[in-house]
C-alpha cells in the first residue's frame, strides 16, 4: 500500500469509528472522524445541522472538511460519515488522502445496531426502517465502487477484522492481542 492514511467508508453503524479507533491505536496513527470535524467546523452537532441548515448544508460541510484533510492529513486513520462517498468529488479526495476501505455489514445487523440511535437524523423517525433499507440498497453499489478494498465484517470479531486490515496496510498492528 503506497498511501499511508487509512480511510474507512460504509453505511451508518457498520463499525467505522469503533474499528478505526482501534486500528489507529495499533498503528500509532491519529484517529479522525469526519462527523466530529464537521461538528467543530459548523459549531453545532449533526442533528442541529440537519434541522437548522438542511442536509445539503451538511453535505457541503462534509466536502469542505474532506478538502481540508486533503491538504493537512498525514498518516492517520479516518472514519467517514456514511454519505461521504455519494459525491464523486469526495471519492477523488479520499483516494488522494489514503487507501479507501469499505466495511461491509448486512442491513439486518445495521438495523439492530441503530435501533436506539438518537444522533443520526437519517436513522430516526417513524419511517426509519424503510428509509434505512432504501438508503442501504442505493448506497451499497456506491461503496463498492468507491472502495479500493472491501472488508466483510459480518459475524466477525474486531481481532479478525483488524488482522485483515493489517494485511493490506502491511504494518504489524498487534491485532493478535486486540480481541478483548
Ligand atoms: C450519515 C451518516 C452519519 C452522519 C450523518 C449522515 C449518512 O455518519 O455523517 O448523520 O448519510 O449516512 P455515520 O456513518 O458515522 O453514522
């Protein structure tokens, strides 16, 4: 792998932040989360950005934050929001920053994980399940096209997933002791 930054993409609840944080710790890289960077950039939390400014404003902030990362990011692990690869421009930037890994999980697993979520505007409301199923079907091909590496996380523990990531990153992450 030439580019050292690791970029994780995938649907809400697929484990980008959890796995990304663990991986960063093992590689000794900083961990960055684009949703957190957007909240800092906009000075408010994501539900407030969606409610007050609209989804389009959030998407614009997403691209601006990524563009900044393109200039500033060195070796790091970056977890991205589930909608990041929807814009071709964003995919181009991500590939300039590092290697793009898609963490794939099944929709049933995701629905279960997001059941009590209150922080994701697209995963709330009465029609949430229908919306999540539709978004998942629309986005799956987008994630696959955007990714340089696809990792199937279904039914696997962190240790196993980290080990597979390690093979691509070519650096010993110490994943063997990471299961706990
Ligand atoms: C979104 C996913 C969220 C966040 C925002 C929109 C999406 O991030 O960026 O609520 O469009 O899928 P996570 O994937 O980290 O939940």
